[in-house]
C-alpha cells in the first residue's frame, strides 16, 4: 500500500552511464527517412503518442480530477473499520485500488504530454496540479497501514484463508507484517521521523556542491579549441577526440574538479554513511546492507556472492582492455581511452528497420508474445522521434487498464536500435503483467524489470549477428554487447563493492577521510583492471562524483543482478535440448506474467535463476569471455 512507489524510477538511466560508441550516421538510406523537422506538429501522427486510450480529452481528465476527491473521501471514511473483519478489510482494499487506478490515469495523462512537449505551459500547469493533489492524498491515506498492522497477524491470516476475494492482497498484507519486525513503537517511529530531515541534509549538500556550486574547468585542446568540461562536453570529448593527450588532459581536469573539493565531498559522504548506520541500528538490523535489502527481502549473500564472483572473474574485462589498446595502437591504455569507437559503421538502423528487427528477434518467445508485441507497436503507443521540447533518452511507462507507453528519441544508430529493443522488453513485461495480474500485484519491481529489457537486447544481438558476415559489422555488434556488460555489470559491481566497504568503515567505527576513500577506490580499480591499463592517480577521486553513492546507496548492485539473471535465463532458453529450451521459455514468460505477485528473489527462482549461487554470476563472466574471443577473431579479419 505504499503509494509513493507507484512512480518508480526505472533503471534505464543506466544506458546513459554506458559508454556506447555510437556509429557514424550511415550512407544511403533504404527505408523511410527520419523526419528532418524538430517541430512536433509536423511529425506524422503514426510516430507520435495517441493519448485517447487514457482520456478522450482534457474535459474528461478534469472530470476525474473532481471525482477523485470523493473517491478518497470514501476511503478515509473507512478509517477505524479494518478490525471489523474480512469484509471490511476487502472493502478498504477495493476502495484503495479504485484510488490507485484513477491516480495512474490522472497522473500519466499530463505527465506523458509534458514529456513530449516541455514548452506547453498549460500541460505543465496541469501536471503540477496533479502532483500537489497526490501529496495531499498520501497524507489522507497514511492511516491504512498502521491500522492494518494493529490487527493481530493471526486474525488477518485467518481472514485471508477463508475469504478468496482477499487473495490479490495476500502478498502485500504478509509483506507488511514481515516488515513490521523492524518497525518501532510509536515513540520510536516518531523519533525516526523527526530525524529524517537531518538525514536528508547531506544529500542536499551534495546536490548543491555537485550541481549548483561546481565550476567545471575549461581546457584548450591540441587543435586550439577551448572546451568547458561539463559532464556532457566531457563524455563527448572522450568519445570523439582522436588525440590521446586531449583525452588525458580532459580527464585530469574533470575528475580533478571533484578532487579539489575532496575534503568536503568526504565529509558529506561520511554524513550519508552515518545516517544509514543510524537507521540500520535504530531498526535493529545487523548491518546497513541488511537494512537496505529488507524492502525486497533480498538475502545479504546475493550482494556478497555477486562481488566475490565478479572479483574472481575480471580476466575477460582485462582482456577487452588489452584488445582495445592493441586496436587503438596505444603504448599506454588508460580509463579515458575506453570510450572511443574502434570502427565506424556504414549501417543505418531506421525506425522501420529497427522495429522489424526487434520483432523478429523475439520470435523464440513464441507466437503469443510476438502477436502482442505487434499489437503494441501498431497502436499509437510509441513516440519515436526527437522534437523541440521533448524529454531526452528513452523509457516505458504504464497505465493499468490501458497498457504501456514508450518514449524514444530514435536517431538511426545501432545504439538506438538496442534502446528500442530494450524499451520493448519493458513494454511487453507491462502488457503481460497487466493482462495476468489484478491491480494490486500488477506492478513489478525494478529488480525484475531490467531482466525483461536486457533479455530482449540479447535476442536482438543474436538476430543481428546471424544476419551479417561482415567482420567489421560483427565486431561493432559484439562491441555493443561487451560495452553493455562492462557498463551495466562490471562497473556497477565495482561501485557496489565500494559502497559495501565504505559502509563497513562506519559500522566498525573507522574514520572516513578523503585519504581512506581514495585508497579504497584506487585499490578497487587495481583489483578489477589489474595491469590491463595504466591507472592515473586522479581516478582515486572517482567516488566523489558518482551521484548514486549519495542519492541512493546500495542501489547500483541491482543493475548487475538484473544483468546476471537475464544472462542465465537467455542461456537456459537458447541452449540444451528442445524440451528444456521450451520449458525455460515458459518459465520466463511466467515471470513476465507474474508482475509483482511475490518478492523478486522468489519470482526469479521459479524462473530458474538463483542469485545466491556463484554459477549465476559466473554466467556473465563466461558470456563476456566468449564475446571478447569472438571480437578477437573478427578483429583479425578486418583490413587495417
Ligand atoms: Zn530499462
């Protein structure tokens, strides 16, 4: 019943963190051209969202904005009745569902329209209204969970057992009682709620320091250009500059900006570590990691196994660095050399082509899946091209009872073809969850969400590799896959490793100083990259510039566990006997259909993935090893 999780973040931001070496815009186009206009109204309607499935017009949205007050008021009237028995509890849950379904429509209608046209002030105003309204409702409905938990657990369990209509709520109810073990008495909870703004202070300080107050340096490149190293300019320079000395200069200056304020960053970070340790101890957890994993009921061993297995499996990561060094003809290879494309592509992935490929790629998932995907693609649910005022990047967002909407900024590159497949995986997960789950369990966790998306990317890679024998194109495809593994898996495990060790410092009463953090981070770079690259001293300050460390501790490991899960599932669906492949595919589809009807570990286990086992993580290491070997073979065939 945690309404604030409704607007959950997706992990898709991860794509932005991966150094994707984009292909050079291609030569002759054979399919429909990308519109040259950036004016939204001039883009053909078939490439734009159709919002009419949510509301026919703004008048209908307004009518529901008026109606929801009464719906919430009816729910609030049920306060004090939960103890009366199963019928009363059911009535409250159904009333809550009605609010939730209405909220989804009311929120998405302006939110989606704002995202494709940020300049429309009328839409922005309506979006602000709905956000303010929801804040009010969160307060009005906050009585529910404490009142539910005040009923003896045994009574509620007996009610569920004899009331089939309560079944859709059983998981949520049981989970609330599970989490109650770490809920304090009223006085304790009051103290913790009073301490919450104190805990947020460090995060605010980090945001101000790293965004408002930061002064990015300006460097002069070898060709005499003056470049101010904002994050965007910095990553563009690393990708586009053929001159290693320029890349070195940019990296030293950009990372050095954080290093110059390392004392302040360390003090802020120490505040965050102390806050996490305070909350963990207050709620009677043994470690900060246990506290962080409690929400999804993930055992600590999942993170520990992930880190241990990856540390033992860095050989293919190092081989990839060595291969890049060789192909780039460098005497010394550095972290800042990792973003340069090795070859330019002549391929163009128009939307029509990328869309057809994504569809073809998922054929192994069966006709039902393919038919539903086709229906989704043809239904005004994909906003394809960039336009003035449109949000950058890509995402998929759903409305229960309506289905998913997918935002793209398709630009005909290989990377955008993979993004399309990735978001298609999310969208189909939503389609299948909504079709098979009641509202109360239709929402899936981030933990399984990225399994669906990365699996579709993997299927696309297989399809593309089958279609070309050109060594250069094959190399670029393999490189895309390898860069995904490095960015979504290895880099994230290194981050998780750092977070775990940093938190242990405060748990053990050790000091948290810039020196300690520098040493920790530099040591990790050495552990993961060995002698495959020259590690510049300034990279020891990297910990200071990773927003996740400050904003959402113990979050990034999920990128890696999702990736490992999907690697394992892909392996099961594509290797072995026909019967075992078929069974694995069925299990996978069941996972997609199960929405959020259980904890993610339990859902994945039923699909055939056990994240507590080393073998699951090892599958990613093996996959990278095989891909790098294939790259080496293709590279040898490319005339240079
Ligand atoms: Zn995603």
